[in-house]
């Protein structure tokens, strides 16, 4: 159809990728680089008005075969300018998915409503990436600046989509939740109790109160950027969180009834084999928490700091994934390099990543097998707490903590340094304990896998009974192990173990 104008756009048409696309493929007439919200309607109006294709060449972010040739003459810094971004997201139209659902109906495919998700956008860019761009992340390209819709607009759009397409879960496509929404949008959703089963990406530094609020608001599935249980590796990534914060997030999600979807990634220059030996030793203590959805080595994505500053960050011989050369088999190597988004690499300082991460991969496989039968929860009886443990490596299925050790364990529901514990003991219990005394009380619980320690900070791993309740299978296992007739576990008081 040579008279049909073919226009490409989207994330893989940004910058040099878009330039190469219009240059390498004769059937592509126009490429829009960057957000098309403003410039694409202008392009359509121009064409419908009968203006020639050459009239499009001065639109920002619009590439044609003619102006791409001119771009080659510009200084590198001036090349491949994007279309202008939308600053006021409230000005965008509400998405209309009617044609999709009509085509789905006409297709005859039998797909349950719960498996067809409606997409909602409440922000663009990443507020964390603006300050500390995670080294592996290539999302957003040159539009990393964070912008969000007002709470009123986001709420009305959400209601519209829920009413227009009832029965379908709604996934929010934002790269990160606007923290201001905890004061505006999230409480409003919690108040309305709409039962929407929303999905959001979040940063793994949320408080327990914030995670509880997400649950109340119907945000029942989140993707926290966990990526690792090594603070050293997390620092290399520029994640801005620690090992204990990541574990804490998974624990609070389990307690509040929020499903976390997350991954473990490795292979960063500067990471140490010891980071992964420690992680492998840690994982058996976490089998009561949701395991990662995936794990494996990093790749280099275009626009990520690892790609843009590859040499400074310890990468060399950066090249497109081999699959790119099969997809674009007829094109020269440089064209393939320009079109590619995923890249592989060598390390400037050679390292055997597969070897030193193998123990973690093995522990993750065991974690997935053990998860359904694993529990580590506590029951507060007032003068004591009972900790029930069905993890594969559990030393004791029931442990009772009383007195000061019980108080310390509860205080460490949130990761606490020894200094913080000293302050809270003095404030709440009028008790003064030395650093050594606190360590002597807590170290046995660390050895038992009931707590995790990092330097001078401690975190309790047991999940308090509340919104969280252990499965019937786990309760039956605990009763059977004690040779008692079925009776409510929570009313029982086993002998003191500690």
C-alpha cells in the first residue's frame, strides 16, 4: 500500500534507534522519537490538510528520510532531538479501550475477565531516577523527569475505567508510585473501598503504615525494586535501600496481605563473591516470604548508566544481543547496533559470575519449593510471644520469648540499630542496657534464624498474626507435630523455650 503513510513510534524508536529505523527500512515514512502526545496530532492534521511530507520535517522529534540525512551533519549533542514531553498529565485524554474489547469479543477467544488487564497511567518518569539513576535501568530514555496526575484526575480516571470495563483488574504502568499519593489518592481509594485489585510499582523503602494503606486502597499487588539482599550490591546499583529494608518490605507485605513481585539480579562490576555466599546463607531463613519471580545476570539496556558510562563502570566490548543479528540479518553491523535496545558485554576485570552466584540460584530454587509449607509467625500473649516456625531449617517449631528479649524482638519488627534499641528501651521501659548486653540477648535469635543482623542493626523475621494468618496446612502440621487433638493453636501456651 505505497500510498499509505507508515509512521512508527514508541520506546524503541527514541533517538538513534528511530533514526536508524527510518534510514534502514524503505517502507517506513516517518518515525516519532519521544512522547507522541503533542506532535502526533500535529502530524496528522498536517497530512489531512494536504501538506506535503516535507512539512513534517521541522516538527520536533519527527524523523523522515530527508531530515535524518541532515541530522548526520549536526554536532552529536544536537542530534535526534525528541518530541516535547507533556508537562501537565491532567491534560491527556482518558484511554479508550472499546475497540480492543470489541475485537476480543469478535475473535471468539474465551478469556476470563480476570486475565485481561486494563492499563492506567498516573505518572511518567521516575522521581528516584532523577536523583540517583539506578545503574541497570534504561526505562524512560531521555524523559526521566517525574510528572504525575493530580489525585483528583487519577481517581476519576480510575473510576471511569473500572465502570467502563467491569471485572477486569487494573494495572498501573507507572515506573514508581508518587509518594504524595499517600496523602491524597491512596487514602481516597481506601475510603471508597472499591475492591479494584490494583497493581503498582513502588520503591522498597515504604513504612508498614504505607503498605497497610496500599492494601486498604485495593493496591494488592506491588513490584518493589528489591533486586538483591546485599547492601554492597544495592549500593553499586544506586538503589538507595539496604538488605534489611528489602527483607523488611517482603515481611510487611506478607503481614498486610499485599503480594510483592520482585527479582534478584547480579553481575555488577565491583560486587564480591562474598556478597553471594552471605546471600545464600541468608535465603533459608526467608522461605516464609514470597520468593522472587526471576533471577539472573544483568544485561545492558540502552539509556541505562551501565550503557551510557560502560567503560567507567567496568564494562567493555559492549555489543547487541546475538539475537539482534538474526532479526536484522540483512543490515550492516552498525545499523544493528543503532537499532538494538539490549546489549551484552565483557568485564574490564574478568570474573566468573556463574560460579560465585550458583549457590544463590540453588537456594532460590529450594525457596520456591519450600514456600507453600513455610511459616514463621508470632502470637503475642501479653507476657510472652510464641514464635511458630515451619521453615525447612527450623531448629524449634515453637519458641517462647519473655521479658526483655521479648521487648527487643517486638521493637525489631522494623530494622533497628543497637543505639536505636537503647533509646527505645530507655524511653518505653525505663531500662538501660549496654551494647554488649543487647548483643548477648539477640545473637541466639540470629543464630536460630529468627532474626537477621547487618552490622549493628537487627530485624525480626516472624510475622505477627493479624491480617496475616497461616494456612490451614501449616496449622495442621503444627498440631500434628505436638500430638494434640485439633484445637485453636492461638489459645495454646507451649512451655518456655527461651
